[in-house]
C-alpha cells in the first residue's frame, strides 16, 4: 500500500538536503526512511548523487549544476512510496553468532542489574528479535539497529573504555550494535561475535548495509540460556 508522508527538507550547503521524516526513533520511522531510500534510488532522479539513511532522516546528495534545491525538494515531496520490501534482492538476512557474558561480554551482569532482569533474560530478549540495519556510522561498518526490546535499554558507561575489541556487541540506551574494529567506546558490552564486520581487503569491505536484517544467535563459550 502506498504511503504519503510529512517531511521537513533542510539544505546542507549547496549540494545536499536532509529529509527528516520524524523526530522519534522507532522501527516504523526507520522502515519508512529505508523505503524512501529505496524509492529515491530506483527513481534515478537526474542530479542525485547518493542517498544516506539514518534513524529518522535521509541525506540526499546532489549535483547543483544538474538540479536545483527547490526542484529536488518538489520531486521528493511528490513521491509516494510502498512499504519497504525486506525480502528484496538487495536485502540480506544474516545470523550473528554471539558468545554472551564472561570475558566476551563484561557488562552483561551490569545490564541485567540496570534493567532488573537476569543475565539469562537479557540474552533471551536480545536474541528473540529480528533487527534491521538502519544505517552505518561511527566506524566503518558499524551497524545501528532498530528492533531491540525496550526492556533491554541501558545507559552508556559513565567513562568509555579506551579499547573495545572488534566484534563486541553492545547496548547504549535503546540501541544495540556491533563494533567492527578495535576502538574506544562507551556502549555496554554484553557479548562478542567472531564474524568479521569490516575488512578493507574485501569487496565490499563491510558485511552489513542499511536494510539488512540481523538475528543474534547465542553460541557455546559464553553464558547460555535454557534450550540453547
């Protein structure tokens, strides 16, 4: 079913427009952003160079010598789009094996304490959802995901770690994500995957892209849940 939408267009310099669909970070808003991203790319509007999705907005880069800001925004405002097809050929579903707790997830017990859950419940809830990659940012290949159970929301660390190992799975407020590289970071780490999320020697260098779906799978070597 086609959907109309209310958006706010904000010029960013003379070669980009920020299209904001909502002020609220929700799975529904993220899905609409990705749907708009798919539709604009498929429309192949002359002068549009690239589209970069985020949680609630889409950055549209354009060549001002080929299309003017006013003309582009009118085209965007005129677009009606269908609900995003999560099963299209460009989208992939990836299972991410994770060892939870212990040395792999040093903050698992802290998250349990902050949320009033047991560590087993944290793992179960984290693995029960299917997540959508809303956008890539912060580090090359770092996926920002929608779909986390709100019961898992936990504050960031008061003092960020100087080193978070690559593959670490973390929670920060209502977000969850995967560190693709060794880096500093303030997310609460509940587990780690052995999958390579970013490798500059590969083509493409990143494992995940906006629109992909993720399922976390608990594996032996960390804390386990009954039946896993």
